C-alpha cells in the first residue's frame, strides 16, 4: 500500500482537503499532519469532517509573522517526514503552510502533489504572500491538480510539464456538497444559533481577512458596510480571529444595530448562512468558489482576483476596496432585480463535486518510479 501524507494548517486547506483524505483512504495509508498555523478555526473543520491528525505541530502564536510560520513549520516537518516515510506528500492552495510543506517534501526527496494548482493573480503584492506561496509550491511540486482549464494554462506557461497537470475541478465543491448533505434540512439548530439575526430581512454575508487590505483598505470596507447597513438589511459578519482584522472591524462596526459581528462559524453554519443569504461581500477565495453553487452573487472586495472564472461567468463582480464602489454595487444588487437575477445563477465554474474522486483515480493509476 502506498503512503500518503497530507500537510495543512489553516481553515480553507482543511475544508478543501477533507474530501480527498476520505478518497485516498480507499487506496492507501493516509497520515494527516497539521502544522496548526490556525488553531480554533482549523479545529472547527477537523471536528466537522471527523479528521484526527496523526501529527500536530502546534505552531500558531498570537499575531504570528510569516517568518515564524515558515520556520516553525519547516523545522518540525523534517522529523515528521523522516518518521512517516510517505510516497507522496499532498499540499493545498497558497498558504505559508502549503509552501513550507512543498519545500519540506522537496528537501526530503519525496514526491509532492499540489491541490488547487495554477491560480495566479500575476501580482506579487496581491494577494500577499499567497501569490508567491502558490508559485513556489507549484514549482516544487511533481503533480499538479488544477481546478480549471485557465489554471492549467497558467502552469503550462510557466513550463510545468503538461503530463504532470490534471484539470479536476476544485475540491471545495466536494466539501460543500458533503457539508450540505451532513446538515440536511433540519433548520431548528441554525435558527437558534443565529437568533439575533432577523431572517425576515435580506441577509448580507460578509467576510474579510486579507493581509494586503490591512490599514486603509480595511477601514474603507468597514465604512462601506456602515453605509450599506442604512438599507433594510441584516449584515452578518463572522470575524476572522486575526487580531489585526479584529482591531479594524470591532471599533468601526461594533455599534451598528443591524451589523452582527460574530465569531468564525463552524463550516455547517457558514454554508447554512450562505444558503439563506441574499448577497455575499467577501475577499475570501473559498467563498468566491462556493457561492455560485447556491446561486448567490458575490462582490469581491479585492483589487485583483485569481478566481477569474466567476467574474467571467458573471456570478461575481470585482469591486475592490473603494467605499463608494462597494456601496454602489451593493445597492444596485439590492434594488435592481434584473441585475440581481443575472448574477444569482446556480452555475459553478469551479467544480462539480467530483474533484477528489478524480484525483484518487489519477493517483491510483500513477507509475511510481523510484527516486
Ligand atoms: C492564513 C493564510 C491565508 C488564508 C487564511 C485563511 C498565510 C500567509 N495566510 O491567513 O492565505 O486565506 O489563513 O483564513 O498562510 N488566529 C487565531 N486562531 C485561529 C486562526 C488565526 O487566533 O484559529 C489568529 C492568530 O493570532 C494568528 C493570526 O490570526 O497569529 C494570523 O493567522 P495566520 O495564519 O498567520 O494568517 P491568516 O490571516 O489567518
Ligand atoms: N468559512 C467557515 N467559517 C467562516 C468563514 C468561512 O467555515 O466563518 C469557510 C468558507 O465556507 C470557505 C473557507 O472557510 O470554505 C474559506 O476560508 P477563508 O476565507 O478563511 O480563506 P481563503 O479561502 O480566503 O483562503
């Protein structure tokens, strides 16, 4: 039996790798190493998908820097890989854990597979440091699972050998469908959880956490939300645990009656809210990918996005962090039914829920040359 070692550390990586962990257990011995780059937000996902890590590096510190995350992860991964002796290491996306995991695999001369490969904004400064993390992870990897054709083309343009690149869809849609299946139709617990929210009004789901927006852009986002809150809506904002995010959001939005600042949500609660909401304002990569499956228009509060498929399909709009632009785009969607229904289409360019099974089949058929 082949040995597979998953290395991940944050909430989105855990969500997107959970379906693949289940699939690879069918064809080999799976070990899970979490760096613990995130703690509470990672543990929420591990609980929801019933994943118990074999290794937990517990690296998170409050207000950690990119240096400490990288060095603490890399330092501990050497011993994990030596002990686990995997045939294949799997990393996901563009976090610092993903980069450190790919580098650790490369240094250990173990094959590395990169899941959600090939996303590019073509701007080193945005998203920061994710654009460089995914480029570096991609060039360290030996096997690339691209979610879309555009992602595959990006890799080919960087001279990644075509035979190493497979277009499989994004595993986030697998996770979303699994999650929707697990929560089913029973609404009672959710209404109780969100009892402060008035569901007779239109709900706007908001998330925001990107480093390149810290400072003025984040304040401008918050001022936009205050203005949108003058409409007859309920804004629900699960606030990321990053202290920098919280230091912007709570002082600027904490006293607005119809803005609900809540703690990061369990995945089940997030997707339930996504189902119930009218509109999404976010800078999150994962939420941009999930929302079109539920027919929810997304205003992307970033200057660039690597998720261009949603923009091209017309289900997402890139509005940046400018207050006026965010407000006017949100108001258009609240008041213009034609524009709203054009964006609220249930059509997902990112995947069909079968990405993890495709990856499993590709790995099962792989020829394992010795190294
Ligand atoms: C990280 C990723 C980002 C991803 C995001 C998902 C990097 C460089 N960034 O950013 O790509 O979009 O995760 O959410 O890899 N914290 C807690 N508990 C938690 C999680 C975070 O307290 O469960 C706080 C800690 O103070 C921590 C800080 O948030 O130091 C920042 O966490 P970090 O992982 O460095 O950055 P994120 O902004 O979460
Ligand atoms: N998510 C969640 N609870 C929340 C906010 C987000 O479970 O309170 C999920 C969301 O559905 C998506 C993923 O977390 O699958 C996205 O994570 P995040 O926005 O932190 O990171 P990004 O995708 O931007 O890297």
